[in-house]
C-alpha cells in the first residue's frame, strides 16, 4: 500500500499538461539555442526548465532553422501532455555578430552606461530613428576600466553589454537592452487574407510601421496580384517571401491542348488538374474522352501533350 501511495504522489511530477506558443523568428545572444529562446508564451512549466533544454548550437552571424517537431520531442521528456501552436514548421533562429568590442580606461556609472548605449545604437541607425531603453540588468561593481559589446537582434532590439574589469580581470557585467524604431509607411493587409487567396491592390493599405521590426521584405504593390502562401491578419505587413506569382494555368481551368504529329497538329479541349507556369508539365483531363494527359505549359497558355494515360 505504501508503494502505491508513493507512486501516486510522484505522478503529478511526471505527467502534467503545458501550453507553449513558438516564435516565428528568434534571436540569441549566445551560441546555444534553448526552448526558452524559441518560446513566445508558455504555461505549465517554469522558464528555468525551458532554459535547461538545449536544442542546438549556432555559430556567430548564422541563421538556423529549428524544426518545431524536434522541439516538441525534446519537451516530451519533461511534459507528457503538451498543447502547442504551431505543431509543425520551422523557427528561424539568428545569432548576430558582435558589432563592437571596444575598451576604455574610464569607469562606468549606470547613468553613463545608459547614455553611452543610446549613442552607440543611434550611430548605427538611419537619420530619423529613435531608441529607448527597455531594461537593464547586472550591477556596477568595483572596476578601473570596462569593455563594451553591441549586439543587434532581429526586430530592432539591441543589447549593449559592459564588461567591468579591475587590474585586467573581469569583475562583473552590466547590460542595457534597447529597442529602436524607424517609422515608415509600408503595405499591410486591408482585410484578413487566407492561404491560397489572390492579393490584389485593393486588398492593401499603407500604415505607419517600425521597419526595424519587420521579418521580411514589404511587397512591391506593382507586382500584384499574387497568391498568398500564409494567412495574413488585417493590419499585418505583406511580405514578398510569403507570396508567389499567379500560375499561368490554375486547377480547373479549361485550356486548349495539342499533339504534334508528322505533318499534322491534333487539338483537344482539356481541363487542368494541376496548376503550373510556362515550362511546367501538368496533369489534365480531356473534356471529350475523359482520358488523363500530361502536357507542357506553353505560351498562350496552351498544353503541348507529351503523354496520354492508357
């Protein structure tokens, strides 16, 4: 009986539910990637536990795609019931290079660290940009000189890290986190746009956005209409990376096909069963006979039949 009670009491520690939402993009300031680094929000587990689950190691100035399924597999070791969003795809993780590594014989105060951090970040931004301090951590310990590193992250975030030294030895650190803004009008969704929908010029409005926080290339509206490859919420920036050109032939489209024989060209009306652009081979159905054919999309568009299914 005592053994049964003991196992019952241990059960909550080995079987609990948690919720986690993953980031699309993440920036790390060291060469190790943990679950905490790729998590946007989470409940049912503490931050320290997530920081202790290392996913991968990444060189400086490198971007790495982390598979969400791999993250969930690693999490399953500490949680048997995991509710996650998304449950598939990849998280892009970036370890930026150290922009500055300089030394000075001056001593540092908290106010001086904040003032210097702002100047360092602004010197790397275009005219008209602004920067504000969002947090500091660490403490000013006894020192006779210091080094500082400036690390830029995706999204306009900066970390200025001060290494406090005395007689050549590092005695402590003081860190300043900043966020930069450079507001410009860019195209955003005028309505909710579903995956696979056409995006036309009337689906776009311009909005004031901090372009330093963008995770893609704003669409050139002269290229529209295009097909959306993701769900865009109203007000969300439209990125070219999530768009594709409208195919020359779309599923269900009626298109003329032909077969070239010596001295003769045979035509037929076909219904496309796949989408494709000029140069692609797609499957279609002969409207009259019902037979499946494969044709090369040529300018017109038309299909030059290359194979007829038996």
